């Protein structure tokens, strides 16, 4: 059985409002919404709650208690958005974090707490970090989500020993089982004031009195009924973390953390027979911000030296500010890489030249961006823009040979662009054309070369007559006429540029 933490944020929306407007920290205010024609208090802070104002109260009654109470409009969906942001923030503590509507988040702490020195330090650190960024919170850790949820909201214990969740929640009110309000009202009328009053009753009796939902909730709290946890993002399988005893502020410290994590990640990849194609290096600062840089490779890699060279080009982008307290290295994209395959790259005459080219392209991509490097392979298509395909790897082999029997432009446009032609003559290239507002007078021309679509295409009657033309400035272009002069108005297009 795993371990789970439920974090309760009782003043979520008012805390968020104070974070965005610090001047409201010493002001009594609530957030209101219109419910069935009445203006109701939708969210209240700690200060006004202690003075008697509570959620669900009419705003007029709240103002009778606090005449100077300020009221702000509640924004629909803002709670979900805030919780989503907090769940993503919590991913520095665990690879699996989920939103718990309307006022909490759930963390899967299995295998994580030892990095903080145990569950007590782990829980306290999270509560302190939330307090630093402006959120009041309570939390509990237990074997099940249901037990942790109940204890975070109604219990005094924060850490429940494995297997002791039912004993821990039996003195809590029935609301700790996340039951519907009408079920709770019925239970209180029958005298059930704690979970222990009914949790050992026969299931048929409970089902007959309160419905199937109560059995499901008891099972989820005890662990006999599974409760799936939908993380805010897929858990990264290849991930290593490095918490820091003191905040790291220097480039040297960041480089040491980077090298340490790359060595750990490489070992993890080696054990799984994988190599990474993409890696992300994150630094979680003490102010809550996350600094990150990412690199990509042309082939599966787990060579630490090469990966360090790629990251060093971007490491200056990390701004430690007041300090980084946790470093994370992730490999979200990996591919199979056997030990034998990796060894081939280091043997002279066995592809070492390709290996050097791949490393060079990785470094260029790190500086100029992956969009600056493209590799194309031939495709068995007649239409020029369909006769090539883009490949994302250096080692993919073509299915057919490049056609070199006809001259082709060094730069082919992805889509032909229409041009305006002057003095067209049937079956001849134009005397001049206008492209992007500039007039080009043609001095030389060669063609036509007729290219038709494949016979198996839906519309195989389309034809193009291509011409290689040169203007008075010496620039050469690849133009074509779409259709023939038998048609009313054949269109003219530019499709490429020659050297």
C-alpha cells in the first residue's frame, strides 16, 4: 500500500486575493457570488471567520456583523485554476500530484519522504513552503487518500502509521468520509456523531439506510476500495532529484548539481537499456519559481560528457535569485539504446564519423534552436512539395533514391506562392512577373517541364508546366503555370529558388 498526503487550504481564495493585492492583508473582506437570487459569501478569510463571518452566509448578515466589511466578486473557475497551479508547484516534492476540488491537493508520497529525512520533515517543509508563498494549509499523511483527507480537515494527528488509518479516523465526524450533505443530515438525526459509531455495522444495513456511497467511502478510507489519482501531468519515468541542504546561488553549484544528476540519470537509463532524446533540468527556487532549461539530441544518448556540453550552452539562463533548494533532471523522451549499440560509436571505422556529426548537430541546435536544422528524405511522389519528407533523426534511411536526372532548386517553398505575370504567351514563360511587390524582368528561360499528379490520386488531371528563369539581376527562379491555356485563366506560381 502506498502513502498519500492530503493538503487542505481552508482559505484558498482569500489567500490568493491577498497575494495579488497585499494591501488587503489587514482588511476585512469576503468574496461573494449570487446563488438563487441571493448574494452569498463564497469565500472568507481567517480573520473574518474568527469574527463570526462564514462561508454560505448572506452578505447582508455578514455586514451586520462587520459594518466595514469589503465585498469582492467571486470569479467562476478561479479555485480550480489556483489548485492546478499549486498541484504543479507540488511536483517538486513528488512526481504525482492531483487537484482535490474545491480546496485541496493530493500528493502520492510513496518513496519520496526519505529525501527530506522522513514524513514529519516532509510534511512540515511543504506546509512551511506554502506559508511562505501566502497560503494557510493543514495536511496529513496516511495509507489512503480518504483517511488523509479526513485527518487533514477534522483530525489532530498529521502522520498516521501504516495500517492504522481506521483507528485514527473513528473519532472523526461523518463528514470526514466526504459524504453528501443530505446523508450527513440523516446520520446526525439518527445519532451517528463519529465514524466509529457506524463503521463496523453490517454493510446491508448501511446500504439500506444511507445508500451505496457510504460503503464506497468507508472502503476508500480503509484501503479495500481503490481510489485512482489523476496527476496534473503524466509522471516522468526517468527522473532524478537532488535536494540541497543550503540554497544554491552560484553557477559552480548549479554545474555540480547538473553533473551529479546527469550521472544518476545515465545510470538509470543504462539499467533500462535506454538513451534520452530530450532532457529537462529544473531548479526550484525558495521563492516558489521554477527555472528550467531543456536540450534535445538527434539520437539516443546517455553519454554524460556530451550532455554536459549541450546543457552548458544554456546554463546561464538559470537565475538562482535567492537560491535554489531542489534540482530535478527529467528525460521525458527516451529510445532504446543497447550497450552493444553504444559501444559501436567509440570504435574507429564503425560509424564514428556519423557520431561526430550527430554531436555537432546537437550543439548547433542548442545554440540556434532545433528549428534551424532540418533533414529531408525523398518520397515517391511527382508533386514537388510532396516528393520530400522531414525526418527528426539523423539515422533514418530513405525508402527510395533521390531523383537527380532533372535540375531542382536549392530552396523549395513548402507551398507555391502566386505571382502576377505580365505579357503571357501560350506555351512560353512570361516576359516579366511581380513577386512580393517587386517586378522581375526575365532575361533567360528554360522549359517547360510538365509534371502531373499520380494516376491514383483523386484528381489526376491537374498538370503543371515548370520553367527555370533568370532575371536581369542574375537571380534564378522556378516558376510554373497551373493548367493550360485551354482553360480560361491559368495561374502562375513561384515554387523555388536556384543558387
